[in-house]
């Protein structure tokens, strides 16, 4: 059965899907796997004598409910927004650097410095529900909550969740419902978030779930074609992803389950996924996180390994492979468990927020890892989330 199925099919939990999907190709063993799968916990650390790090753009992030900016000199921090209610999510337009964010169930846009903010969509204030599953099953939140804004690549539209997928057109100042949902359908499937707009503007990557949802494992990914259907992917909502530069494939990485489906390449024309993860049943289980495709068509991804399926990896190392998963090379020797990550647009390094203390690098720190295996650089930011690049700099 194909990994892509039409939206009308009922979604089973990811752990059930993992036993029934059979349309994908299994990647064969790669030499020297066992030696490379041993995690090196002797991490490199910041070196005060190394050259000053400069980002390709300012970095934006959420901290204490507001948007902050770290200048591309990697030292100067500034609070951008001063909203009276916490900001839930935000995005930045690719060229102009304008902000779009959600606060108090209201969609707002503003300049990159937070000035001239404008309300685009004012929703009804909702009572907070701390339990995630209860919130997903609450009728008011399902129909009225405004969530996860994302700028289109051409900066003319903003996609967001509000009882389906809505798109605000900044040229006409009109909102268009491009995918509707209903809890009264025979097999209701609802949308939780917009994860990404494809670089060519043809697709939206979304998180969806069956209603009523009973476990977090029922949340999964979907690909919404803007002028077509919504396709369901047999992948957990917890996976990380990257689009191929040519917009032919979507790559998915799973850091929670070590199986042949931990790394997949999905053909956007055929709407079918291929398994490209290393897999040695009953010997080694491989896990992947935060993929990125370079300009010379190499796949960079964090990889962890465990010889016990019930025990996740102790850390993930940065590796490089071909786009089919073959020819693995370790490109950094330090390993981390990663809370979140953001790749440099040029692929020369990646920002991570470690999920646990590693040596003298603390959980919640912001750390720069170069692909040249230079020592990790700890930046003066703690507790950041929703990492986003601002407008690319020519400096």
C-alpha cells in the first residue's frame, strides 16, 4: 500500500502503519556501520581563539513569549515585540523580513523591527487548555483557534490554520479558505498546524489528526496541494523534514523510532515515499533528525544508533550521505540530543538547541555546529524556540 494515501482514508497511528507499509525500497547494509554507530560523547566546545562567527542573516526566535533578534554578529540581542499577551507562533517573509505572528488568537504582521504592526485577522479570545489532546478535541479550539502562520515564497500570501487552512492574500486583503474541515464528517480528520510552504509555492506541509484523537501517535503529516487534494503521509507528526532544491522530493527524518522508515524520500509527483534509512534488524536501529540538502546534492542529517529497539540513542552525530542514503560519512565527531535545529541557508553549519546537558554545553543553550568539524560555539542565548532566519544579508 503506498505511503501516500488520499485524505479520505482513515489515519492509523504511526506505529501501526510501520507494520503494514510495503511500497518502499529497503537500503542495504553499508560497510563499517558498527564502528561508526558508536557515539562519541567527548564533544568539542567553544574556543575563544577561533575566528568571529558571522551569520548569513539576523536570527529571530521566541523567548519568554516574545520575538527576539540576535544580530548576525552573533552577539547583539534585542527584543522585537512587546505584546501584552504571549506570542504562540511566528514566521518571517523570505526577502523583506516582515513578521507574521499569532497573539491572543489574532494574526498580526509587522516590520522586521516590530514596528507598524497591523492586525490581519482578529479571532475570538479562547480559554487556554494546557492538555494538548484535550485542546485538539475541544470544539471551540477546533473551529476558532488561529495557528501557525507561514509566508508564501513570493511574500504575497500567509497560510494559517483556522477551522481548516486559510490563506490571507495581501494584495486583495481577502482571506480564502482552501481546505475546510468538520467534526461532523463520517470520518473527521482535522488539521492542527501548517508546518511549511514548499519553496515553489505549490504545496503546504501540514499536521493532521483523526477526531477525536486519543493518543499523540495519531498525529501525522499531510501534503496539501494548493489547487488539489490533501495527501496523507505514513509518517509521524514528530518527524523533521526538508524539501529538495529542485522541488522533486520531500525528505523525512524520524528521531523517535529506529526502523527502515526512519529516513524517507517522498516523490512529490508520484506521491510515494521510499525508505532510505540504514536498517539491520535485531542488530542496529538507526534514527535520524533534521535533514538538509546541499547545493551539490548531498544529504546532511543527524544520525543516532542503538542496538536495543526499546532504548533510543544517547546522542546524534552529523553525517553526510548521497540522496539515496548510501555512502555515509561522519562529518562531526561530537554528539547531541537535539530539541530543535535550524540549518544555515548555505549549508555551512546548523544551529541546535540541545535537549540535555552535554559536557559543559547546557540544555537550552544555542549552539553553532559547522560542517567543517570546527569546535562547537555556544552563543549568548538560552531558552530560544521557533528559530527563524531574517532577511538574508549581503555582508
